[in-house]
C-alpha cells in the first residue's frame, strides 16, 4: 500500500469517525425526548447547596435540558447563599432553561427556600407542605443592620413575586410579618401555581411527563463545603489546630502537628468562604498567638487565656452572619459551644501546668547531664579541688565559686570527664569564714 493510498484511507476513517460522533449524540437525545434536571434540594441553603445548583445548571447546559426541577424540602439557610442561588436560577432562565420548584407533601420551602421558590417560573406544592416564613435575621446585629437587611429582602421578594405574576401582598407578609402559608392557602391566594401530591403529577402539569431526567444531589465535596461553611466550626477548627500543635511540642510525634496544620487550613478556608467576621477571626488568631506563648512560659496560664480569647472570637464569627433560616444555632447553643471550647482550653492548660511542664523540666536520667543541678556535700576542702558526695557517689570535684570547706553543700554546674565542677550553695557563702 502506497503512502498516498494509506493517507487517503486514514482520512476516510477519520471522517467516518467524526460523522459518527457528531450524528450519534444528537440521535440519542432525540430518542429520549426533552431532558429535565431534577435537583434534590433537601439540604440547608449554604455553600454546598450553592455549588450543587451551579452543577445543576452546568448539567442542564450540557444536556440542553428544557428545565431544572427543584424538589424542595429545606428549612432555609444563609442569606448570601440564597442570593447566589437566585442568581443561578436567573442565569438559567436567561439561557431559556425553565426553573420549576416542587415542594412534596409535608415538605417545606422555609425561610431562604421561599425566596428560591419565588424565583422559579412555576411553584407546585403537595398537601401538608408550606412556604415561608421569610423574615431575615442578622444574628448579633444592630437594629439598623436588621432594618437594612429586612428592607433589602422585602424588595427582593416583591420583585420576584411581581416578575411571575404572584400575589405581591402575600409575599410581602412572609417577609414583614414572618408569615407562612400552607399549600392550599398559598394556592388560594395565588402565591403558588398549583397543588400536586406527587412528583409525577407535578411533571404532568408542567408538560414534562415524558421527559428523561438527570438527577443531581449534593455530592461528597458539596457536603464537605456545607460542613466547613459553618462559622462556628471554622473558629473551633482554628483553635483546635493550634492546640494540637502546642500539645505536640510537649510530646513530639509530628502526627498532632500535621493534624493541627490541616485543621488550621480548613478553618481558614471555611472562614474565607463564609466571610467570617474580621473581628472574630482576629480574636481567634490573637488567642492562638497567646496559646503559642505557652511554649516559652510553660505554666499553662497562657494557654488558658488564649483559649478564652479564641472562644470569644468563635462567638463573634458565628454571631455576625446574616441568615434567613430557623435551623442556624441559637444564642444558648453558641454559649454552650464556647463554654465547651473554654473548658477544653482550661483542661489542656492544667495538663501542661501539672503534668507536661514538670516532665519537660525533668533532667535526663542518664548521661553526664543527669548530674547538672544536683546538690552534694564536700567531703574534703576544695581549694580548688577535692572530693564531694553527689547522689551517694564520691566524685573528684573542682570548685569554681571560691574555696569550699568540708561539710559544706555544693551544686553541680558541669562535668569534665570524671570530675565535677561545683559551686557552693549561695546561702552558705556568707557564712563561710
């Protein structure tokens, strides 16, 4: 076979392969009919949920999906993530992809979930489900901050309701008066588009009964992001990371140091993700620095003080996050978490003070250094050399602190071969003639 013929054959094969790839994929989609991306939104509205919705949109784009159906059962979550998810929904709608929300029987579209549902093209709910309340809460914020946040969310809710022809007054009531509506109430006042007691029934009402579906749920990575987006956990991770490193300095294993570094990195990543309070984060870092001073001080008190400062930082990091949810920990729970953190710090501090520090200061049990600091008695005059008894053993010794009379107490300051270097105990120098 000549080179020209071989080249022609390869070109033909390449062309046939390209035609198969181009023609094959569309044919498979055409046989399956319209595609719908189903999102299992039975999660808290947080960073993990935001990433899941981004992935749902990317999936819809890849499959040229007709719609994204959010199967919602959420207690709510963080305001910032809700706003991000609403933006993702609007981006999908701009690309011609409908976003539809279905709340199954006994499910809920509460708090932040109500805004996400309201951003949808259509809302269907099952009997026993409810939507709202929608009043935002700035935990630990001032009345002015609360008013500003509430006004902004009221405007958002009004605009979403008006955009899709829903009852604006009822939507306002969810924000202003913390109201929630059952499925039947919401349908009666034109806040939602209808009642459906199964997903199949909802798909039929939307004209998607014959659509093929691609399901999206939170994957392991998104669940991990949900976990570390908790600001309380961020502060605890940072503090425990420094504690682990500190303990490892007293009992070197490198394992605790590695674990501590990982905890600190995770805490910093989480704090950056959720926009943790700068003051709270600063206090956590200051507390960590104070704890690290324990290396020099060695009495446990610095660690206790550092743990207390870090506990305050954790509290501020958690209390300065605006949210629209009923599931975010309340004040008493924050107090319990901080109290636990402080108790752990005190316990480790006491451990260092009573156990680790004395062990660290203990002299070597063998070798030349084991005698340094020991006290003994001069058996002969040392002027400058003579004999002393230290630890029950008679040693040749040299005094570096002046003449020593027999019977005087001495302190070992060094050892040269088999000879000890000693000085008289200071309390006896003034008594020496």
